[in-house]
């Protein structure tokens, strides 16, 4: 089991990024801003199967898959989570922040993976432990819109 746990911890995990709406990493004061976890194509994300090198496992061929335990949203003014909610786009997204002051905020999403393995197509077996990964921060600019009336 120690070799399997070691193989799991050496998996090339995908590190999630955060998609922000409105697009362009710019929002307005008092405008609901929607956040969604996205998984890049590189690496292994939740439920994707890795095949570690059998040489590291005494010649045994196993499959390892990361499982999503939780994500935590760091939104500058507040933190949401840990949760399994991956958010979503406007208008139905469930992870929403309304900023009250203009400025810049560093936002990111962190993830905790657990893992499972199987040998020769058997049932999946839980791997003890978990892996915590910090997401890449994105700078979100919060602007203030001011309206003015003009006469022609």
C-alpha cells in the first residue's frame, strides 16, 4: 500500500483554475460576479485514470484515479468552502460574490484530492490520505461605474 500511496502522490494532477464572469477578469462594484472551477487538459483531474510506471510498483500494473474531495474559493474579500460546488456561469452559477469597493483582488481556487486504485480491472479501493493543491491566482479588477446625465 505504501508504494501505491507514493504513486498516487506522484500523479501529475491537474491544478484547477477559476473562470470569472463577467469575462476579462474585470467586474463592477455591486455587480454579482460568478465563479466556476475549470480543469485544464494537462494532468489528471477528478475521475481521470492514470497508469503509473509498473517499475515503481514491483512490476504490478495498477490504475490510479484522483477523486474530488473539496474545493475552496479564495475571492479576496471572503473565502467559500471547503465545498464540492464547482460553481457555474451566469445566471445559474452558485458561487457568487458582489464586491462593494473598487480595487484589485487576488482570486483562486484550491483543491483537495483523495484517490482510488485498482488492479486488473478489479473494484476501486480507496488510497489513504489526500493531496492539497493551491490554484493559480488571478487578479480580478473591480471598477466603479458612475452615471451622469448630459443635456444636448
